[in-house]
C-alpha cells in the first residue's frame, strides 16, 4: 500500500507576517519557511500507518520553487521514503494544485492521499475536496482520528455539531485536523539520512499544461487594521446608549 502526502512551503507559523510596502504580496526575504502545520500532521499520520504495517511506502510531493526542497528533505527526515517537487516560481491556486496532484496520483497510484485540510497562508481549504472530485474517489475531511481495515478507512470528523464517524472505501482522500496527532521531532541522524533519499524534481508545466484561464487575480494585499481601543462604561444603560448611537441596536 502506498500513501501520497502533498505538502506546502509556507511562512513559519511563529513568524509575524509583513505585507510588502507596495501591497503586491507578503514579504518573504529572509523569513523562515516551514512545512504547513496541517501537512506535518498528514505526514505524521502516514508514517504511523506505515509503522503499524498498514502501508509500505510514503511519498511526499510539493509544488513550489527550488527552495521547497528543504521542506521535502524535512519530510524525508521525518521518515517519508521519497519526494517529488513540481517546480513553479509562481503562486499556485487550489484548482491548479488539484489538477497537478491528480496527475501525480495517476502516475503513483496510491491507495490513500493524506493532506492538510488547509494551508495557513491562504486558508482556502479547497484542494483536498477538488482533488477527490477530479479523482472521482471518496473523501473524509477535517479528520481527527483515522484507522484502516479491509481496504476501508474509518474516519472521525470534526463537524459543527460535534463528531461524526464515517467509512470510505480506498483509494480515498483524507484531510487532517489539528487533533489527529502530534508530529514527531526530526533528529540530526535522520536529517543526514534524508540527504541520501530520492528527491525527484520536475517542472509544474509537465503535469498541468496551461490553466491560466482558471486563475483568480489578486490585486492588492493589506495588513489588518489595528484594533481600536475599547471604551469603558459605568453602567448597562450607558452601554445601551452608546450602542444605539452607533446603530448597533434599535
């Protein structure tokens, strides 16, 4: 059984994001970049399934610049067997990413695709669902518990009303929630071993062709407005009066 894990290179979640002065994007020069946290959880879950004897190979794939090899090497150091980088110097939007991943899925023929529910840079939460639709296979999203048995995946999902458990036939797409697991720390010997593991690089155009007509155009980035200072009131009556003046209550 083979598990495919797509990952994304993003600004590290500990870094305070800054918008470029001209508003053309987010400043990344000299900024620490890491694996998207939800994707780290996906890698960890795939590795745990392999350690349980439920999978034979874990393959990680990423779409991005050459620098994304660093994040792929980190995934290899965690325990993945090999990696694929689809090189792209431009930002890739969800539908284009899903189409590219579909081509890799068709080549690799995995029984399971595990990926983060969303990336922390754009928060779209679209690629897993799009991939499952294009692949015409079942999906389980926002998964906080996962088990495999008899060519089926049993997934506990976090929904508005609480938790629900569903069963999907493999092959399938799983998207991970934060509570699925705690990713392991990478040790120095594993980092050294990862340097000898295979990492294939290919241009993104090899698998996607031209999808420019499907792209959205982002015209401007803006930082959130600073939070205004709160107003202290002496009584409920004063609060109601202020809310009425602002038109917030009738």
